[in-house]
């Protein structure tokens, strides 16, 4: 799985990332949750979206959680999926 990292990604970023086969990682959760639903309702597809609340996790925690997600999900499994980084554990949190 390849990522497109943009903390404040917008609509055009999803189209660009999808064309590149990249999953969007963004802090713009509210917008991308709505955009995900709009894409699916319109019959469009995207390569995947991962959202995270800004300033909830340190950079290290974000990277460990992303690595767990990347290890568990293939690019094909991420097609048209919306994932919340909070659903993926940081193995050092235990």
C-alpha cells in the first residue's frame, strides 16, 4: 500500500491520490468522511482513506499505527474503504 500524506487534503487530492493508486492520509476527518460517502453514492471509487484527529497522537504513534494498518491491509483491501487511525493499535501503548 502506498500513501498520499496531506494533513489538510481536499477533494482534488483524493482524485489525484486515486489516479496514483495511493491511500490518502489526512487530519481532515469530517470532510473526508462525507467525501467517502459521496464517492460511493455516485458510483465513483477511490484507493482508500485513513483519517486521524490532529494532535491526538505523536508522530511516532501515528507511524506505528500506520505501519500496523499497512501490514494488515493490502492496497486492494483498501479500495473504497475509510479507516480511522484510532482503530489501529500502537504496539507500544500496552
